[in-house]
């Protein structure tokens, strides 16, 4: 239902108005960035057109047709999507799993889907064998006397042969047939299909909607919700990732802050005792980091690289360029002057090399000790 999709009120109104007026283009292209709800909108649109008692704002949700849509099991609703082909498999072999995945998450991503169905690193494709099935399904009479729907998710993954065959049915569609292509990258679709579909641009989700979403779903504070909504840039998927990593980033921040303050102190503390204590603390830091999983170590080093980049940019005093979380800003006010043209590349390179060494199963304790010693030499003002 439209209610399941966050924001996008203008798009919803456009789709509902077209349904009410009876002016439903037979081939439509829903396009926009990942995480904006395109696939969910396409399904909600199909449900609205099939609903026996639609309201002014949504499907009724309780008629026989809506109940079938709830599990994506309506007999007139068909899907095509990328797969990693084995033998003679087609989308139908993965249909049950696809329905479950989309039912559980209207913001399903291509990478998540492919990870669910395959351990291989190959890109998913919509293969040539799908085109004949599409034509066959749409040439059949509607089971329930209304529209037949074909939702093609990620049509940019079609090969040229598939696209050309589908073009024929777009040009001469059977009666009461609606094809909806749902694309993240419409520029990769062949021009002959683009020119024969009506484009529905699905914009980024409004910031206030994302703020409300992360506060409700992740119990984020107002400040954290505003930060997450900003870095999400209109994507619910990006907002989820940011919210889920927020707590981990707070731990990484504490480790980053400790590493930077301690290495700075060794150059700047006034007494040898303090310098000696700082060196002991760095040794303990390396030992503690080495006890963590390699994934945790890599995530910390990636976080540290982001923080170095953000602190360098912070010196330009342009908030539009900065993406610091609220809990990072106070530290960066004092720390950013120590990241400058003279050392930003060197520090970033050291962190990147440490990340690469950890990924290659290097000795973590030695790598973090070496990193700390290099930071002592690099961390200074102009």
C-alpha cells in the first residue's frame, strides 16, 4: 500500500490521480536513486488499480484483491528481476524468495537481493530467456478481469536481446496491461525502450520524513536524526545504514580521539614522565585493538580516514561541505587545526596502508604500533 512508503506524497498523488482519471499509460518507468521507494510505489500503484474499494489516498487493504497483494500473490501480478543464472533457471525459480524479500522490505536493494540468492560475485542479469516468459504471461487473459501487471525491477540489467524482445510488447501491448520498469540507472536502458515509456521520477525522500523515521525506528536523538537525514541524502537505505552504524561509530570515535590525543601528547607534553606514560598507553591501545576482530579493526581505520578528511575540510568553515556527527563536532573544533596541507595526505596514506595490511592478515599489534609511531611524527600544526 502507499502507506507503507515513506514520504513521496507528490508521486503518490500523481499515481492515484492517473488511476482515478483512467489515464494509465501502459508502459511506465519509475526511476530515481536507490532507497527512495520506487519498487514499493510500483506495487502500491498496481494494488490501487486492482483494489475493489479504493479511497482517495490508498487501497482499502481488506478486499480480496488487496489481501492477495499483501503477500504479492495476486495472479495478475508478475515480476522480472536480476538473477545469477545457473543451468536453465529463470526468475520463476526465485519468485517465492523474491516475494518474501520484497514483502519484508519495500526498500530491497540489488546487492542485498543478489547476496540472498548467490554466493558468487557475478552481477545479476535479466537473461534472454525471460523475454519469452514475459510475452507469454502478458498474452494470457487476466485471471480476475482487471489489469495484468508486469513489474521489471532493474531493467538496466537486461541484455540487448531481452530488451529488444520486450520492446515489441511495449509497442503493441495486450488490452488492460501495465508494464512498470523500476530503475536506479535509467541511462543504461536502451533508448528505444526509454522513448516508449512514460517516466515517473521518484525524488529523494524528504529530510523531515527521514528524521521521523530514524527517531521512531532507531530511537535516535533529534540531533542524531538530523545528521542521519543529512548524510542519507534522501535514501531510506542510506538512513538505515547510517543509523545502524551510529553506535559503532561512537566507539570508533572514542578510539580515534584517544589515538590522536595521545600521539599529539608525546610531541607536546612538557615532561618525560608524561611522554613515557603516553607511549605505554599507545602500546596498550595497540594490544587492545589487536584483540578485536579484523572487521572491527578495518572499520575503525576506515572511520579514522573519514575523520581525517572531515577535519581537514572543517578548516574551510563551510558547513555544507562537512558531514560530522553531533558527537564529533566538539572534538573537531579543537583538533582540525592539526590536520592541514602539510600532513593530511601522509596521515590518510598511513591509515590506508594499515587498513590494507590488516585485510591481508598482517600482525595487528605490530600494525597499530607502527601506525601510532607514524602519527606522532605527522600530527602537528603548520
